């Protein structure tokens, strides 16, 4: 894990917050994509964007439902993503 100073950590939080405010839900619902867009379009300083977890799970965040079999889509036959809905 990378050790950040307090100021670096605060700066990173501000950037993620700005990316969320600008790009979610207007262009994307994924914070990693929003952060990447923010870096590409608006930010002067490059920051490392870690997508290691998403890459290991096919681009989706891990879920407790990953252990269950997924039914295929009736139209395209790809496995459907399952999610937990809360009220």
C-alpha cells in the first residue's frame, strides 16, 4: 500500500469527489471511469488509477453474489450480473 501524506490524501479525496460530481451519473455510473475521465480531461497532474480489483472480476466490483451461478441472458446468452437491491 502506498503511504500518502495527509495533504496528498486530502488532495486525492478532493479529486475523486470532483470526478464523482461532474461525471456521475451524467456520463458514467462507475467511479473508476469517472476518475479516468477527470484525469484525461481536466486534471493537470497525473495520478495512478488502480483498476486491479475490477480487472480481476471482469470489470465489475467484487460482490458476495459472485459465488452463485449466473443465469444467461435470454437474448445474447451472456451471464447476467446479479445485484442486491435495497430499499
